[in-house]
C-alpha cells in the first residue's frame, strides 16, 4: 500500500512505471502492465501503456495490432471483477495467440484487473499482473493479493486520467469559461438554458462552441462535451 500511495507523487510516465514495478515486485509478481483506453476506439489512438515487463511483448503485440482480439481487454470492457487468466476463455485462435504471447513474456499465470470509469464515461483501464510460476494466483494469499491489485488498478486509472487532463488543457488552452460551457452541454442543457446560467447571449454561446469544436477536433458541441468528460476535464 505504501508503494501504491507513491503514485500520487508521480510526475511522468517513468515515475508511474517505477511505482507499478515496485508494487508488483512487492506483491511477488514477475511482470505487470497497465493499459488505459477509450471504449470503441477503432483508431487505437487513445491507448496508453505503462509497462513493468519485457517491452518486446508490447512491441510484438502492437505490430500485430491485437487490440481488437485481446480477450483480456474484452473482459475489462464488460466486467468489473478481477479474474485469473485461465478464467477468461479465449474464443478464437487469434485470442489464444494473444494469450500465448503474454505467457511467453512473464504471464504464465495472470490476473486481469479491470478499472472502470463511473458516470457513463468510456475510458477503461486494465491492470495485468503476471508470474512465471504456474498457479501463482491460486494459493491462500489470493484474496489479499486481489484486494491490493484492485487498489493499484484504480489508482493507475485515476493517474492516467489526471495526466491526460493536464495534457489536453495545455495543448488546446481551455479556459475556465470553456470548461463551464462544456459542463453545461454535458448536462444536456440547450442554448437558452446555457445563456441563462452563464449570462451569455445565444450568439456568444454558439460562437464559443464553434471555436471549441475546432480546438478539440470534433464535429459538434455534444462530441466536444463528451471528449472533455472522457478526459476528466468536466
């Protein structure tokens, strides 16, 4: 828990990886990886990785573009409970190949820990812990290990969201007024209600949304508010 608590002090990815590595080692795991991604992201541009394992695993994984066929990621999309790797049955030859690759790089035994978002947001995290020892997650210490793993997964998930939030604010230069406007849209308020709440004219509201859409690279104000929510801005 002390190692996990240091994550709040991590200023960049290398420091976060150090926390992940230390926490996994203290729990007795041989390998660990954390993946954060937006649900239904066909471009895979939202995927972020923290790797405390052999990086060749991730390199081979990305070269084969196995995001869509990864049974562990699929599990995290529809479940909140941790599961041991053998409890997630591969449904195809491709999924079996994904698992076999992980087995090759330190995940002979594995624990998959989803880190879901609340409030209808679609950014999902998943922590994968691995051991070279068969049956590592089957002994009497598993309940305690599972509890610690869930804590680590959620802390990593929140760390990524906070980091992406800072990046987005810095890159697109969103003001407090911009965030208030996006928050109103996220609540489902129309132009008239937003004008009343923020003391703005309809022309000003529509003009501000047009600029926000361009900044964020989205087609409309609804998509702008959704993106801001995904990255924890509102």
